C-alpha cells in the first residue's frame, strides 16, 4: 500500500537531476550498474562532505564532552558475535516459486501473496543474515572469516577505554564517528535511502544510568532542533516513539521526514542501557566498567545513541529543497518557462557562491575574484552560456548566491549579488562582499 505522503514523480525528477547535474550516479554504470551501490559525482561529493562536516562541527567540534574516532571497517569478528549481529541480524525472507522474486516478509501487505506477480505459491519464510562476509588472510575457510561492519557504533564501544584514557574524559562524555557501513540488503530500493554500502554518522554518549533518561531527552531535542535549522518544518518532519523495544533498551525514537516515497526514518535516538559495554566485557574478558572517583564507586556506563545516515540526509535535503517555479512572465502561446531550483541550506549546498563574468571579456577579473573567495566559501567560476542560462544552471545545483562581475565593476569596484530564492539582485562593494556573504551563510 502506497504511503499517503508519497510522490513518485518527485523521485523520478530527483534521480534524473542527480544524474544530469553530477550529484549521484549508479555504481559501475558502464557495466550495467550494481544494485544497491551508488557513486557521488562532483557536486554530490561536495555536498556529502559538507553534510559530514556540519554534523561533525555540531556534534564534536563545538562540544568539550564529545571525542572523535575513525575505526577500521573490518575488525575482530567476535565483535559481531558479542553485538548479536551474527546470530540475530537478519530479515525474514520468502521466495515466489512462480516469478522467482524474493521479498522481505515484513514489507509485504499480504505475506501469502507475491507483490510482484500475485502468486500464492511462496516458499516458507526463512532467516537471511544481513552481514557482509569476507576473508582475512591467504586461506578462504571458516577460521579466516571476517565481516564488513554493519554499523559504525560497535568499534566505539570496543574503544571506549582507549578513547576515555587518551582524551582524559570523565562521565558523562560521548564518542562520535563518521564512516562506511555495509548491509547485504535483499531488496535495495528508493534510490539512496536503502543501499548495501552507506555512510553513517553516529554518536554514543556514555553516562551514569541514573541520568540516562535525562540525557536521552537532551539528545532527542538537540537532534530535532538540528533538523529544524536545516529547513525541515513540522509539516515534513515527525517523531515516531517506539513502543516495542529491544530487551536492553529503555527508550527509542525515530526522527522521520517526508521522502518522495513517503515517511521514512532519518535518524534514531536510542537509550541502550548498559547492554553494549556489558556484552563486550563478557566476550572480550576486558572489564569496560568505569570507576567514578568522585563518588568512589564502579559502574557500567549507560549509552545514549544518535545515529543517522549521510546518504539518507542527502536524499532528504534534496527532496525537501526541490522546487519548480513557473515563470510569471510566460506569454500566451509559449511553453511554460519552468525554473528548477534546489532551495538547499547554504551551509550544505555544493556550491555556495558562483562567480559569473557578464562577458567573456571580464572572465579574468571574475576568475581572480573567485580564487580569492575560495578560501572562505565553496565557489565555482562559470562563464559558459548566457547569463540567464548560467543562473538557471546554478539554481538547479542549489547555489544560493551568484556574483556577477560586469563592466560597471571596473569603475565602481562593486558586483551584483543574486539571491537564488528571491531572485532579487543587490549591488555590493567588493571590499564588503565577504562580510555580506558570511552574514547570509550562517547556521
């Protein structure tokens, strides 16, 4: 059953724009692609790095009690035994004997009927583990089996003591990581929303269990406010409160937003109790408890987790930003002049400022100005085509400000700044331009 908020036409337009403008390409496309894997092109790379940097600044660089970590993708496989992934990280699958399609049972409206062909001749549901298996060393046997990490949080738990001691942290404090994760999805779908390779941004906050719910509420509000700053309104963002919890969890919420296919999870905030450190203490034989010198007691820290995917954030931002503006000056008998524009927040736009010469005779001046401002903003120099076509091209990749160097600039030492969203133009002195733009591109 389709989600009432779904907009399939928007998804088609986003996929087309992402390919055309160099945001996202199918991986291995010249070989027919590889389902569940995506490559980020020139503008996609810039935006992806900007999203990661913004999250890192918000979660780590502006906080004294959050440390960073960059761990390996492949680690000791016992980690995944302790976390429960090897034994329990699976989906219930069924195969259609008629059309040979494979489906996740929890995604079928009617688990007795194939959604692809309507047949009722289905196999008995069976568990399918989502861990991606590999081998480490020269021999491909059971003793050399390893796994690509299914989530980036487990190494944080394993490195808890090392980070705490090195950074001289006391409870409460957190550890954050941005990195790749892999899941052997049976049915990757909805563009980059559910892929087999993706990037996570996760933070594990360690605290005294008596303060666990206080910190859960704190991080829930912090993350909700973060997305409001990024332009997600109450109309396209909602909070789903989990009523059914894992046996070790105390509370969990999902921050959901409207994607083109309907409502979907963007970020989870979870109260995980003491489960994670207790499990790794048990399986490793290393005591991961914490000695509270202030109160002279030993405790096993409780964990509050925030977890979001970079790829989902990108898709959510693009979907939220996409707009088609039909020009009001369209004359009778002419085709509609549709301006496609991405109203991306300036902090995550792949290009923040584009520098355009009015004429190619002014290219050297505009290019020199662009090189000067590259130290402060993500910039692009664009001299190809008419000034109108260049504006439209920049609108389509979400550039919030275009700076035009014209013939008057040679005399008045000023440039024209065009606002993407209002299309209003303002004359600004070159010596004031940096302050002007910094005032516009704040968080």
